[in-house]
C-alpha cells in the first residue's frame, strides 16, 4: 500500500547478475545507494521486504557496492531501530570491519554514529576490535589512521574510564608515534580528550597513571620527535584546560 508492488519488484531485481550484464554494470551500486531511502519509505515494519536484497548487496563481489553500503549503514540503523539493527545489521557491520580498506573506511567514518545506537553490552564487544583499525592494507594510507583518531575522540563518551584506559589508551599512544605528522597532531588531541574523560569522571588515579606514562614515553624519549610530541600534548592541554597545570610538573 506504500508503493506499487511492480515498482518494488523492479527495484529488488537490480541484484540479479543477469541485469548487470545486459542493462548496466553499475546497477547493483545504484541499488545499494538507494536502499536507505527505500527502507525509509517502506518503514521498519516492512524491512523484511528488503532484508534479502541488502544481504545480497553486502556480499557483492564488487567492492564499490559493499563500500556504498558501508557508508550508509549508520543511517539504515537509525531507520530500523535497535532491535533490527542488532539482529540484521550487526553481522553485516562485522563483515565490513574485515573487508578491504576501501570498504572499511565507510564504516570507520561513521563508527561513532553506529556504535551509539547499540546497547551498551553489544557496544562493549567492539572495544577488542578497534585496535584492528590501526593496521591497513597500505601503510601509506595515513588518512585512515587520521579518521580513526577523530572517531575515537567522539567514541570516548560511549565507554567508561576503565574501558578507555584498558583499550583506547593503547591505540592513542600508538597513533601519537605515527610517521605522519597530521596523524600525530590529531592524536595529541585524542590524548588530551582521554585525560579530560578521566578527570571529568573523577578517575584521577587513571589520569595520573596516564600522565606518568606520557612523561616516560615522550618527555624522556631519546628521539627529538618524541619530546616534541610531549610539548604538543602540553600545548593542546593548555588550550583545552582540561586538567591542572601542576599535573604536568
């Protein structure tokens, strides 16, 4: 009753490989691009009409098709709600996490938007996988690591101080030693955001331990780039004024 059935059938047939050969080789990509809009029009109560098509597109041999879905999966999650997202989108999301960098970047760019829609227990499972984003198919793809640092700054609010200390702290320290200065600079902001997280939640002991680790790792580093990193971290801290100056004395 929402849209004519022949029109929906025509849309669903876009995943037919025969159509890609005879009509348009890009037809599956067009189908993937339009899917969130179709899902919004049909409503979550009619998701069953699109579920099989979505799963077919998510496993398409063309990475451009999977990439298109990866960039919009957070929007689809908003449309479907938490229950359908957990049941039908999370498995697809997990597959994209292990895909090519061209696909993973779509997930990464909206990682915070997707994770915030999950229940806390399901969201916590991804703490173990965030480290995998540091490794890319091409080490020269520094924008991937830059995007990771930007997303982590947002993601901090989704986890408690202990989880941040146990998991996200290690990623931040790794990124602070990146070979690319742009990645290091955004990582300094991440480090300060972590400190802010600790002190805003009265986790002073964790904050002090982290500061001591920064001092040992960067302030007393034998290489000038490490000592420079410490100076930049202090600079970012001074701008944000998130912790007392005496903490760095």
